[in-house]
């Protein structure tokens, strides 16, 4: 009981530091991990060892993936390629199904681009389609936000799922497949929610002159825009198939080449290089420290540092012997896949950041996956996706995404809670139910 109490105290210190005192999550997680080690009376050399092993280990496996994913998303966003993809999806689905079009477009965009950025980029389309079709602006903007949230939490290469998969040692190709499958099916109840409930919220868009956007001639083609996203996903999934124990593709030199280029870091590097072809007039300054690469590194640095600090906390838990404690106290309990979901759900609701919730939860769960029966290769994948499902909800006043939605659309806080926040709960619960069913079928 004392150990569990110390863990709760350490988590409380971390959350209060982030929420109450607005301390950066990296510092809160890092100091919280050290305080936990001191409270557990761990030897000084073991605390230092936990710091170096935790931070160094996750940097080698995850840090580059996060950076390359953000570089890809930055080039896609700034060249207008993201908007090209969105407009093409809208054309395919049709303006008669406005909300579905917007939701699917946002789902696609949020795979390589941050959720908040997707909402900001899609807002002008949501606003204009609301005015044209006489549909409540609340419905169109919430269709965008929920579509973005679904893939942002569940489908790599967004930072949260990549970090969680790296910490847990889950196969990234299978995380992409099952995360994509779960998040797509989750859109079904979400579109019903938007059409039947959110559309009744009266909200009229205030049409003003939008900022200058890139003209169609300045944007890349649809095929060029999609290539940096699809190629790495395809390579990672292909390598995942090649790595199956049954060796379905054989063991020749071609398979070894597929396994190499399908390694997540190589696949995402290829995707990032392909994104360099998107600008109509390429300027090598874009690759400089003051260009888009420099901006990407600035965006990636906090996420990478938070991931490293979360890994330090996880390694501290592991080296303190918490796994043995869980084995002795939870041997008869059947928490299974629901424990990582509930921890991520609680952390996201408490502190607002999806990425922080996923990284922290993965760090807590990693040392106790064996006792929970989640240490098989398949269950590592489902655990990663379950953490993403928990980190979907609840998006409310402490989440930047909540304020992006309400401030862009002019919603009141109450309207935001009844639409965006409630929608994230539906998304999270639907996702974990689907994950549980899949785990029974596949595992």
C-alpha cells in the first residue's frame, strides 16, 4: 500500500505542477521521477542509472521518429498539400454529405499533421460549407475536430502513438493498421452524434475576409501531396508483414531490403525527403536552421523531451520493483486492456495534453505489462492503441484543442462541452470497446 501511495503522490505532484503552476511537462515529469526514486529510497546510483537508461533508451528508438513525422507534417501544411488532400476528399464524398466529408478529411490530415493545426486549416472550409449548405456551423466544426482527434490519438506518425509504441516495444506497422481500423470505425457513431445532436446547436458562421492562402497553381498536386504520407505507411506495414515469425515473404535479399526501408526511422526519413519535393519553387534555405526544418525542430523538441522524461519515470518505476508488487497484488484481478485505457483517460482529462497522457501512461504500464498479461507482441499493439483511446477523452477547458474549436467558431464554453467534449467521450469509449473485441479475436 505504501508503494502505491508513493506512486499516487508522485503522479499528483506531476499533475499539480503542470495544471496548477503551469510548469512545463518535461520538468514536471523529470523532477517527479527523481522525487519518486527518493521517496522509494532507491540507491543514488540506481536513480542516476534509471535517468540515463530511461532517457537514452527512448531517444534512440523514438526521438528521430517524432522529429521526422513533424518535418513531414510541416512541409505538407506550409506548401498547401494538406489543403489539397482535404479538398479532394471533400470532392469525393460530396458536399451533400458535408459533415462526413469534413470528418473524413480531418481524419486523413491528422495522421501527419498535429490535431490543432488540422482544425485551424480546415476551419475556413467548415465555415464556408456551413454557410452554403445552411447547416449549423457547430456541426461542421465539430465534425472537423472529432475527425482530427480520432487519428491524432490512434494512428502514427503523430507523436503520441509513436512515443507510446516505442516505450512499449509495439510493432509500429501493426499499430498503424489497428489504430487506423479502430479510429475509422469510431467515426461511425461520431457522425451520428454530429448529425443528430450537434447540428441542433444554433451557430451561424461570421464570414470575414480570410488570410491570403496559396492559389491552386502554387500548391502541389494531389498525388504529390499524398505520396509523403502513404509511402512510409506502406513501407512500415510491408516490413511488418515481412517480419512475421512465419516468414510469409521468405528470407531473400529483397525481403532484407524491405525490412530495412520499412524500419520506421528509414520509412519516415523517405517520407520527409519526399515532402521536400512539395514546394513549387524549392529554396534550399527551407532546409536551414531558420527555414521549415528549423521550425520543425523547434516544434519537435518539447515533444521529444517530454517523451524522454516520461521514459525516465517509467524506468524509475521499473527499477523500484513495482512490477513484482503488481504481480503479488493484482494476480487475481483481470484489469487487462482496460487499465492502460483508464490511466490515459484520467491523465488526459486531468491535464489536457493527449501526447503527455500517452507518454506518461505508456511509461507507467511498461514495467507491469507481464503481470497484466499484456506482454505478448499482439497485446503490446493493442495496449498502445488502448492508451490512444484513453487519451482521446475528455477534451475540455484544459486542452488547447478545446479552445481552438470554441474560439475559431465563436462557441460558448457550454456549447463546446456539449459538442466537442461529449464527442471525445463517445470516441474514447467506442474505441476501447472495439479494441477489446479485436483483442479477443486476434490475440
